[in-house]
C-alpha cells in the first residue's frame, strides 16, 4: 500500500511538472503575442504620424507641417526645419536606424543642392536662366527634410556636435569625419553638375529641367545607399563603406557611414 501510495505521489509530481511546463509555454506565447501587438501598434502609430505629416505637407507645405509637428513635440520651428527635424521625422517612423537614414539623406540632399547651386553660378549661363535653375534646385531641397538648411554647414555641424541627434555627445573625430564627408560629396557632386551645366541649354526651362533631373537622380541613389547603411547597422552587420558605386555613390555612402557612426555611437 505504501509503495502504491508513493507511486501515486510520484505520478502526481510528474503531472505537476508537466502542468508547470505548459503554463510556462503558455506565458511565453502570451508574452510573444503581446510584444507583437505592441510592435504592430507602434508601426501603426508611426504610419499614422507619417501619413498625417504627409497630408499636412500637401495642404500647407513641408516647412509648415514640420513646424506644427515641432510645436506638438516642444521643439522650435527653426530646429524642425534643419537637420534636427530630419532626425525627429526619421526616429518617429523608424527608430534609431530611421533617424540615421533621415539625417544622412538630409546631409546628402544639402550637399547635392549646394554643389548644384555652385555649378549654376559658375556656368556662365544668362542670369535669368540661372535664376530659374536655382529655383528648381531649391524646390528639390525644400522637399527633403533637413536638406534646405544643410547648406549652412556650420550650423549643421554645431547641431551634430551638440549631441542633439543621439543619446551621446559625439567625439570630435566623429564630427570631423562627417564634415569631411560632406565636403567630399559636395566636391564630387560639383564636378558632376559642372558637366551638366557645360551641356548648353536652349531655354531657362531646359536648364531647370536638366538640373532638377540631375540632382534628383543623384539623391535617389544616395538615399538608397543611406537606407542600406542604416539597415546594416540595425542588423548588426557593421558600419563601413562597401564602395562599388560610382564616384557620387561612394561619396554618399561615406557620408552615410560617418553619420551612422556619429549618431549610433559605433
């Protein structure tokens, strides 16, 4: 009887152990489901904010839309128009990798627009033609958060050096790398856009169209590269320049890598 009772007790213990294991698995599944739900909610919120800003931008313009978002977040309208605004928008929609990609895109766009303006100024085109080409370049820059004010290199570098874009104050070396990368991309782009200007134009419209296409094409390439660099960092694959692009692409990649190291602390 006592042996049977002991056996029964052993069986009961095994049953309790199985029940505990099932409870743990159930709890783990519930936690995973909750994490997924939170992640989906964050994604939905990010999409909603992004859509709302996009809708505002269509109605009142990107600058005013960013200003309104900055007011809601307690950030000055002036800061929202610059590289800080690009970081905020990127972080809202993509966390730290989103902020890195957005800042890199703003810096790339600013470097390209500055180089294009320089090429127009030194082109020898008639003043009226230059004015229209400059308008097309400004129109591009105003559509890229942070790009329009990125031409103010000292102000941008001051923002970067102040640590406002990440959780740490970057080193002087990291800030210097970004500054050199901005200059490097601007120099390469200036050469490319000088070639565009040398083509000759029959009208101001042709000049504007040529520069608009050249700047936007270069930015599309640079934007993709910046997103790839941010994704590599997010996935833990390291932050470095692979190269293998054309001269503009390689310079844009170096700027994106320098930006990722400065903001991400890598």
